[in-house]
């Protein structure tokens, strides 16, 4: 009933972006960041019975810069006998060492000065997720519904501060915590005559809690949707794809209260239509 996995890992990272993020202690010469990360892990997948599975895992890493890091995780899965209903629950924590310019290179494209306040500690998080999958078959039409609820609590979150000084982007660890929670629903539908649809939507609440004040995080939308619709004409070997996404308003950074721009972005959507024609066995034109 047990599937036990034990192992060791070692990661060596050499990181140099040739900016002041990798300057030496004197702030003059360039100095690459070198990280050694040995670790051990153990995982046990327990088959309680044909419908219930439990996975227990833990990982211990030692970062040569940031020290010891422990990451436990628990996962539980239930499925109906015919496997048309599946429930998954997971809880665990993790950590992440941020390389700011690799992940936020747009910060260098503006006129603001980029500033680091102190040494950046790794971001840590505790997260929980509940997922439900339902599969339905009606007259050769296959429908799959996938619903999830998620909650993540971040410590040491590294967020760009656009508001303290309009001439700077200040990076520092958050003096407080950040929460990301939401619901998502996705549906896959396959019709027997060559039509397939994939539609999804996500509601999110991303907030920052600092000095007992809750604020909405900048540049994060509270709603997003995505869709993909495909139709195949078998006789003419033509496929039509219609894909798109839509995003709700995001809170934007302003220079001051006198900034004439709006504090929120409008709703926006990007949509594409593609027609593909198969020619023979080797060629395709779209």
C-alpha cells in the first residue's frame, strides 16, 4: 500500500545579470551570485483503498546564502468507482529566491531609478488548494468540469514599490504578509461533429497586509477569462480556431494625486482567429 520515494539533490546556481543587483559589497565591481543548494527529500504515497490516496512528503534544503529551509506537503485524493468524480486537497509550503531583473525586466525600461533596500530574503508561502473534477458523457458529447479554490499566504514577499517615490521603483521584503485567494472554473466540451470548446474563468483577491492596513496589490486583476473554440471540417481538411482572453481592471501606480491618468486599467481582451488547411500529408497552410 506504500510507494516510498527517498532521494538527494544538489543544485549549483551561477547568476550574473551585470546590473547593480549583482555588484559586490563595495557597490563598484560586478560580482556574480553563486549558490549551493544540497537537499534531501522523502515522500510516501499511501493507497488507503481503491478510492482514496494519501501522499505525505517533506524536503530539507540548505541554501549557502539563506540557510536551512524545510518544505512539508500533504495531498489527499478521492475518486468515485467509475472515476467520473475526483476530489483533491493539498496543503504545503514552499520558498522562492527571486531574481528581480529576470522576473521583472520591464522595471528597467522606464525612467524610474531602481532601488534595493537591504538584502532580499527568500519568499516563503503556505498554500492550500481544493480541486473537484467532474466528467460527463451525454450522447457522445464529453464534458469535463474542473473547479478549484486556492489560498496562499506569503511571508517576505518581494514587491516593487511604485508609490513611495514617483521617481523610483523600490524593491524590499514586505513588512507584513500578502494573501492570494480565489476560485477558478474550467470546462472542456467535445462534440461528436468536430467541435471542441475550452472555457475558463478565475476570480482572485490579491491583497497586501502591512501595519494592520489591507491594500489591493498593484497590477493584479480580480477577474480573468480564457477560451478556445475549434471546429474541424473533415471533408475539406480545414480547421478553424477562435481563442481569446479577457482581463478585469487592475490598480495602477500613479505619480501623485495630481496625476491625470485613471487609477485603474479598463477591461481588455485579446482575441485571435486562425484558419488552417492541410494540403496532402506533409503541408499545412494557415
